[in-house]
C-alpha cells in the first residue's frame, strides 16, 4: 500500500506544484511565491521521486511498512503547502479582478 499511494501521490503533487508555478509566474506579485515556496517544494518532491525510483530502494518497500507515518508526513506536507498556495492564488486572482 505504501508503495502505490506514495509513488503515485508524490508525482501528482509535483505536477500540481508545477502548475501553480506557471499560474503564480503569470501574476507578477510583490511576493515571489515561486522562489519562496514553490521551487523548494518541487525540488523536494523531485528528490523523493528520484529516491523512490532508484535501485537502492526498489526492494525496500516490503521492509518500509514500519515507516508509514514518515511517508504519510511527506504527502501531508506537500498537500498542505499546495492547498495553501492554491488559496493564495485564488485570493490574488480575485483581488486583481476587482
């Protein structure tokens, strides 16, 4: 279960963050959310993906079931940041349309 959820969730969240990067870049805000939050989050997600697909960890998942909380915390971290960035983006877009 960890394998499927984690390996599927991380790439999906990375793609979502990359979409947020494009949307924030188009707004030209005073706060550079791309450099401040999005780029570090994308980098973190890419590193997790790289580690998961490496030969070193390909046989580890059966033994990693004891680390489910750590896998879950990565997903929660990325999801929470993505959600909050989406909220900021919606606020900024609404502010501009008024």
